[in-house]
């Protein structure tokens, strides 16, 4: 087995429903253009407030993917 080399990208997913959905939205969108994704790390959680209610979750992720030969 050869040693892998990885690259990190940073993306922000949003959702009006939950943190988990915001994460899934970010990963799903990144998967359209990035291959060989292996892990993610949540680096920031924030949100938007409208009329004293949480209106949107915003989650910034680092996504690691393997570089191809």
C-alpha cells in the first residue's frame, strides 16, 4: 500500500433546518466537483437570526481528499 497525500478545501454549507443538514449540503455540493473525499472537520458554526428566531445555520468545514496519481 502506498502512502497517500491529501489536500484540504474549505466550504460553508447552509440550512434553515439543522446543523446536520448544513453539513450534508456542503459535502453533497463539494462532491459534484471533488473526487476521493475522505473526511471533514467542522471549523466554525454560526447562524442568522430573523425576528428573534434562528433562521439559518451556517457551518464551515474543511474537507480532506486524496490527491490522485
